C-alpha cells in the first residue's frame, strides 16, 4: 500500500489513467536506496571525495572515520533546517518592520506586541503602536546576527534549563552565527570529534526552537492575529466543482494572508462570476495551509504527499507557492492539466513554473495579480479531466497556546476565578486524568505508507489518556482522518474523553505550522515553571512518525535539547556511526535529560511512548 488516504488512492489511479507520473511512481522506480547515504557514511565535503566508509576502507582520504562523517552530515542537516525556519522568521520580522496603519500589513495583536516590547525594554507608554512595532522588529532582526550575548527568548525557559544550556555550552548566541559556525566547523579539516559535532548541532537547533521558530510564531501572531478556535474542513474533497480553486502551498503567511485578502476583493469576486464560476475557493496545503486554517478557517486541501494529487483532480486553477516542501515535479504535473503553477519567491524559483514575484512593499497588488491569473484560468478547465474525490472531514482548529489556556480556564475555573495560567492543564496532569501530552508532528515520508504512522500513533495515544497536540503535515493527517473533530473524543479513553467533553476540545489539538512547534516549547515551559521543575520532568514527548526534511531534524534536535524525548518513525542517516547512535539515543540523557528513540513500526513506537510516559509519571508524581 502507498497511502491510507482514500482520496489519494483514487487520484493515484486517475494519474495512471491520465498518464501522469507522481512521486508514488518514482518511489517504485527508485527501488533500493543508496546504502551509504542511508547510513550517513558518504562524505562529499571536499572534492577529494566522495569518500565512502566500508569495512575495507574505514577512513576517508583525510582520515575522517565514520563518526566524523556521520556527525558532520547530521550537523549540516540541523544547520539547513534551522536556516529554513529562521529565514522564514526573518521575512516575517522584515514585514513587521514595514507594517503601517494604512499599509497592507497592520498590527493585529497589539497586546502581544506590547508584552514583547515590555519584555525587551521598549518604551510603550504614549507611543504609537507602529513606532513600538518598528523598534521591536529592529531588535528582533538583531537576534539573527548580533555580535554579543545569547538569544533573548532563552529566558522563556525554566531557569533550570537555562543553567543546563550554559553548563554544556549549548546556549545559542545569534541565529545566523550558529548556522555559520556549523558550516565552518564541518568544513574539510575542522571538527573531527563526534561529541563536539553533536554539541554544535544542539546549540544550532536551539537557535531554531528558541530563536527562529519562536520569532516566526510570535511575530506572525502579532502581525496576522493570534489564532482563535474555529471550524474548518480537511482533505481534497474541499475543492469545488463550480468555483475557482486556488491552492496555497508553502510556508510564509506574509503571502497567504494577502491572497486571503485578495480573494475577498469585490472586483475579483465579480470577475470570478464573469468567467462563469460561482466564486473563489481557497484551500491550503502543507504549512501555509496550517497558517491560514488557524487564522481564517481556510480549508485544508491536503498534506505534503498530496501536492501532485491536488493538481491531478483537474480542478485547480492555480497552485500558488512560496518556499519549502514544494515538489519541482509540480511544473510537469501542471503541464498535463490547465493548472497554473505560480512561484512567487526569489528564494524558490522553479523552472517550468509561472513566476510572479511577491514583494511585501506591493503585497496586496501582487496578491491580486496572482488571484486574477487564477480566475482567468478557469475557462481553461477541461471538464473531461476533472475528478474531485468526495472525502473531507470537519475540523476544529486555531489552538494557539493562549487559546488552549483560555479554553481550559473557561471550564475548569469559574468565570471570576480565571487564572490565565496553565494551572488547569497542570491539574489534569497532576491528578493523572491526563497521563501526558505528546506532540505528533512533521512530514510524510515516501519511505513509509503516507499518513499511516501519524494516524496509528495518534489513535493509540488518545486511547491511553494522552492528549495529542499536532503541527505541520501531522496536523493535516489528523484533520483528514477526523481526529481534529470534537466527536473524535469517542475514540479517546475515559480520562481524556472527559477532559474533551468538559473543555470542548478534540482529543488531538491543531497548534499550527511547523514553526509553531515553538508553541509546544512555550506550553511545556510554562507548565514546568508553574511547578518549579525542569522541562525534562514533565510527562510529555515529541514524535515525528513520518519525518523527511532537514527542518524536522532541527526540530527533533531542539526538542531533545529542551529536555523532551523525541520518537522518530524514520531512522535518520546516522546508522553508520555507532557513537552517533549511542550519543543521540543514550548519552544525551545525562547531559540534556532526553534522547531520540527510533522505531519504524508505528504500533511499537506508540507503545514505547505510552510506556515511557508512564515511567516519566513515576518521577513526576514524586516531584509534585
Ligand atoms: Ni514541516 Fe511544513 Fe510538511 Fe514536513 Fe514540509 S510542510 S515545515 S517540513 S512536509 S511537516
Ligand atoms: Fe573524503 Fe575527508 Fe574530503 Fe570528506 S573531507 S570527502 S572524508 S577527504
């Protein structure tokens, strides 16, 4: 089986009939993958190589052994992932730097901005909110390259965690600097010590979690609004037969927010009617999809593995993308249909696409131009080629950390007695009604059956009184399979079902895009601080059942570095170095209080998590 998603299965068959190649065909054609690559023991860092480690050639030409090679490769994955999240964040901060009262971008969450301004010592009394915003943005931009000190948001962690980072010299300084340091340290002839390579990786990844990603989340909330609870739907069945279908795919909300605005423009809506459509239907994909469903309830078309399939429905007028997780294959697939594949970012030009550059300065005009392209393309839709699969599930989305706290507060405490703190969540964990909270996040991976591990693991966890929070393509999977629906409490065990009933939440909670994994750090950190514990003492865990991207490696590493055990359903390319495996799966327990655990069987992985959460509870209950 290739995927457990029935819509996807239908469209894979349609692709065959239409003679269109998809990732699933290439997966079959690829057959065996390179063993050296899988083990991480191929070094291409200098042109004397590639050097591959075998029993007969245990050292590269420079004498680097398997540990050095695997460690350097791993560190570079962390650096690339951190770069992607953080450059996204930088874009958002630059956008805030040009925000103005009468411009395209305004400030939507003034309270959050003022809180941050106060935290950073920016004067707020009697000042125009936009002056505050610009000063705060300038300070945030310095976080990327400031010459002195360490990252400001480290102070959001419990002091115990901060001390531990200091002790192990893994406090990130500035974001770009950590990435540069890794690129330098892994250059030919630099770091050749596996402990040091892992330490550098930890420090850089923490610059993602408590730096780039956290800035991305907080600044997006300030600019575009902190998400609030709302209803939506997920899966390809959200495409509509009689409307102009536009898919928003990629990552940065600065583009997608403007497309949402443009799609409501009366002139463009009228134009859509003129060309014979009933209106404009936006649908999201990958993390952009998560951003717009969280803030606007825009329906989710699908996840990473459905990007080609969406076009294969024959009903998509435009696939609009910016950066990250975009298959170059979309250019070719869209040629087989009328779909316009529109790239917008100088950071991700793709040959064969229609390139319409998106600039923050001219944002709304650019967005209107793009939407107009889509509308004018409606007439080219070939009815013969259209097949929209029917399945979709209703979802409840929009759980920012504030929304979760608010929701819990509303019910657990009386109206007068609302705490605005994590106390209700802490109480549920203390009493054991909830055994723990687990973040199930990340991608789809062609090495496994699409969605199977996500759905299997989420279902197992909620059957064992574990509340699941989710982001990224994990959230899309949860949405498609009905787990973001409040009715899914019927799949949960008694304790969790009771909490869901009382608090009026689904058993799996959508926290947003992958940069919003920083929301998980924030909630766990608040719980720990409330209890005066370190983050490693709380019965929580992270899982990436189907991860594939370098960004996911960065996330997994900062989650471990933050003291939260991380379970992987796909083995990272480290198997060729026994020392790397030992450090990541055992030794880190002694230094950062958490490790990676890997099992490619989803049922077994779920069981491991459940058992470990129970073990964690023993220690937790002693402490509380
Ligand atoms: Ni996350 Fe978002 Fe999906 Fe994986 Fe890609 S969309 S940033 S990397 S594939 S979860
Ligand atoms: Fe080979 Fe060393 Fe060059 Fe890597 S750095 S390619 S192991 S010579």
